[in-house]
C-alpha cells in the first residue's frame, strides 16, 4: 500500500533558513532561480513543486541563466537526445561558475537516477554542486540548504521509500492550463523503457486529495487540467478500498465550472470500457484519447512486453469510436525496435490507416542503458530506420490532412492559448487537442471561443471567431 506522507515541518524550516541565507548570498535585489525542464509533463509538474519551494525560500525566477543565483536542470532519461542536450547545456555553465563562484548549479530528475549518469556528472562536471533523483523531491529544502551552507557537493539518488508526499508548495507555470499528478511510478517494465527504473513502482494519491486539488484549480480559473501518471489507467493500486481511474475522473467531472479535463498517459492493457463510458457521459472530459500502441505487429508488441495485441488494441479503439463519435485519437509509435522487420513495420502502417489517428508522437528506437531491449540484436541500419520513419510521417500526414479537411465549415469550441509573435494570430486547441489559429485580440487568451473553421492545413485548422 502506498503510504501518504505530509511535507514535514523540518523541510519548511530549511526553506526559512535558506531565505535568510540568500539575503546575504544574492547577487541582486532578490535571489533569482533559473529552472529548465526537459521531458514529459510529469517533469513539468515536479518543477512546479521545486519552484513552489524556491518561492517560499524567497527566490524569484529568471529566464536568463546569466542572472541566476541558483540554476537547476530537471532532466529526462527517456531519449538519448535529451541526455545529450543536458550534458551540453551543463558544460556551458563552467565559465559562468568561474565568474560567479557563489552560484549553485543543480541537476535533478530521471537522468540522475541512472548511476552511470550521476557518476559522469560527479567526475566530469565538478562545478555541479547538487544532484538529486526523482525520489528526493520532498527533501529538496534540506539538500539545497546544506549545499549552500557547507559548500560541499551533495549527491543523493536511489532512495525510493515508496511513499507519496503531500503538501509540497507548488508554483504553477500557467494560469489557465495546469498539470495535476494523480500517481507516480510505473509497474509495466516495457523492455525499451527506463521509466520504472528511474521513477520507481506505482504509487497512487488518495482520491479526496486529488479531487480537492482539482476543485482549487477550477476555482482559481484553470480551464484545462491534465491528470498525470505514467499509466493513469492503473490508478488506485495500493489504495484501500481501491478506486478505478474511471471513478476518479467521473468524480472530478462533477465539479461545477467551465473547464476541460484531460489525462495522460493511458496504457492500452488497462483501458476499460468503464473509462470510455465515463468520457462519453461526461460534461468536462475532453473528447481526446491518447492511447500509445507503439507497434502494429503482435510479434514486436510481445518483444516490447506490452501485454496486449493488435486485436485487443483495435477493440478498444472501435468501442471508443462507437461510444464517442467525435473522439480524437492520438498515439505513440516506435520505429526500428530491435528485431523489427519491414514486414512488422508495414503492420504498424496498416494499423495507423485503419484507426485514422488525429496525430502521432513518433520516435526512432533509442536504446536505454539498463533496459532489456538495449542488449537485443539490432541489425537494421540507422539509414534504413530513417526511411521507415519518413514513410510513417508521410502516411500520417495524409490521414491528418484528410481529417482536418473534413472539419472545414464546422464550428469548434477552442481554448485560446497564445498569440503568435510571427503573424499575430491567436492559437488554441479544440477538445480533441487539434490546433486552431484565428485572428483576434490577445485579451481572449485563456477563454473559450466558438471558431468556425475556414481552412485546413496538414496539422492545423484556421478559422474565425463567431
């Protein structure tokens, strides 16, 4: 059972002590923190908690790393490219640290839970003073204070106590779009994925706590709330009595207000008819189902340890289409998994054509140290995988263009999110998570507007506010 703990008084005391310390160490009128987040929305949510604690400790925030007293990179281990970017950006801070020795440079997140990465940081980047893994978020005030006071390097990782910590201060990046974690960790152990090793086993938050947080966000004006978990469909594991994800999202949907409720990520093996029925009957749950299938080949799905086959996946999709006629389906796809043949890849393309996805997140397989797939034979060349990848992109582009074209002349409800600096158009998203651009004043940002679609591009709709 997941143990629910509260952010401790001692950690709050460390924040107060840090605030006193920074009155002396700051370079300007106010101590400034630079926080850069890589990777998934869960990392974004973690960074919002770190910012919340920094705010209590007296910090303000800057987007200019040159001005910062505290620099933090919250890292991602899912893709090799993300790791390379972190190493490059950390290396570039060496000269800044030399000019301003009192700056504290810190790294946290999934990469820091990988021993070989933490060892490399320790040996090759001596100017990095603080490193902590994903399981140390609730200890951040203490780690920060000790790093500042002692001047010694602090490295803490691999200490998963399998607990859930509530009451950590949060400083949200947005005012109308927000993230709401409902669980942490993953028990699936897909053979290509590092997440269970760096995020730990699944732990669910109590439903009452989640519902109350959602109510607070809605009353504060949030219009688009995304429930987060590595596999939201298995929410409730460890709780007694165990609620289902469908029950949780159904209870949140009962909260009065004008908002959309989203969730990610959904694992097909745990996606139930109960969940689809709940979406179909809801007032606020978006008509968008992100359901990663990864491969259309049963042979490859088994090698990935995905615990479903093509037939089961299509059964879920077809039930969703039946119950939610306007459902927007998106997915993740991996190209070039070790041992995949062109025939396997063609099965992926045929599934994409059969489902008709709104959009896809597509990746060429990237081996992760410590995962079973990293030791498998991988005879297909990078060049060949690149050709397959382009074929996949071309196929999905045709599908997306056709889907967008079918929406011309329809009126869509759109949450306006931003104004483009390039052309001055407003940009927002539909309930189905499709981007819509339209002319309008920026005071409409953060509001719902009815937009008549006048033009369709491959991925984007254009229209006018009615």
